[in-house]
């Protein structure tokens, strides 16, 4: 006779209490609720975030990006370990839009970040393995708040994809760090000008051994490139530093720049304003996402939407006419 194993009913109050006490199992379960597509799970997750909101906002949120092979995981692993050794609690989250195409995730981060994976003061969470970039980013924001409520005072958000994910991550963090390789070249390693414009600091990695000289030359190139770009803030001019994540060189000085940025921006009120603006932008992004889900998830309208899409694609229906019909469907 097969025995049916029943799942424990979800207790939002106990879950919130567990997160407040720093219980990792409670935090992991809450994040799973955030990532769930079930309506009842989403409702519990929303209530959890609301209840825990007074405990959020105290962490330093840092986004980290870079081309494949630049050494993001090695650098994050060593930087995070340095920070936990200094008494910080570090959460590493990831925004990986590529996982929506391949069906995979960056679960490998737990093996690539060997030190942090076994560090009791660190928490590594890969991005959801399905959904649009916007959906992944929304879940990352909520996950960030849950980690802060659990007592993590440094949140490192890694962007794995190239392109829109950089801007998405920059819009949810306090500080945006771009890692570069030695030997920049005229093409700046394929990094778009837009990424340099949103960078709060550039760190040329692998600046050890034979790479040290090339790293210094690349740093000079990036300083020249930044010099002709308008800075995001009059308070802060993005520095360019050289580091070696593998050799743990320059990371302390790099982190000092992150803290200096926080202090300077806080003194002018820009730090708080950036966060407030991010919250409002998140509200509108989430609303748009929910409206699109309601529209495309309705079986009675999904068929007509596909017809209109095909008609627009074939040039049979004007875009404005199609939009007007879609708007009438949702009553706006």
C-alpha cells in the first residue's frame, strides 16, 4: 500500500518569524514562494514582503557585470569571503535571462563560488529558470528584500546575460560595478557605451602576474573613455581600478570605493532618492507585467491577440488599429 506524504501547510507567520531570526530554511522557502506561479503562493509572498518591509533597506546593494570569462564568479567568491571575514553577511543573487532560453540556471554558481558555498554567513541564490527578463528581475527584487529582512547587509546581484540585463540590474542596486579584462582594445571588448554610462566603477580583473602591465594599460583606456561620457551624478566620478579576484589583490581598495560612493551619495541625498525612484519604477514595471499576464492569460482573448499579431505582421492591420482593439478588450 502506497503511503501518501502530505506537505506541511504554509504558515506565513511562522515563515516571517523564521526569516526575522535568520533561519536559512525559512528564507529559502519564502524565496521559492516568490518564484512560484501559483496564485496562492504569490499572495503569501506579497504578504510576507509587506510584513517584513520594516526590516529591509539597510543592506548595501551592488550589481556586478562583465563579459563571459572576465572572472565574475571568482571575484564575487573572494570578495564575499573577504566581507564575511570582516563580519558582514553576504547574499549573492543572479539575474540570468539566458536561462529562459536554455531551460538551465546558474546552479553552477554554488560550485564556482566554492568558498561562499560553505560559508555560514553567505547565501547564494540563482535566478528562476523560467520567465521573461522582467519577471526574473521582479523576483530578484523581492528576493533581495527577503534577504535583507533575514539580516544580510551586503547584497551582490550578478548579471549573467549581456544586453538589457545590465540596465535592469543597475536599476535595482545602489552601486553598479563593471568588470573588464586586460587588453581592452578599440572595441572595448564588445561592451556597449551604454554600459559604461551606467557604471559606478570599472575594475580591470586578472591584473596579476603577466597580466598586470596589460591591466594598467586597459585601465588607462577606460579612464579616457569615461572622461568623454557624462557622469550619472555630479557627486561621483566613476573610478577605474585594477584587481585580481584569483589572487585577492585590490579587492579591499575596490570595496572601499563602494563604501565611499555610499557615503558621498548619502550626504547629498542622492542615495535615498535613487532608491525611492527605483521603488516607484518597480511599482509601474510590476503593474505592466500583471496587466500583460491578465491579458495574455485570458483564454477568451488569447486567440484574438494571436490573430491581431499575425495581421500586423502581414501588414493587413495597422498597429494603431490593433492596439485600439486590444485596449477595448481590457476596457481602457
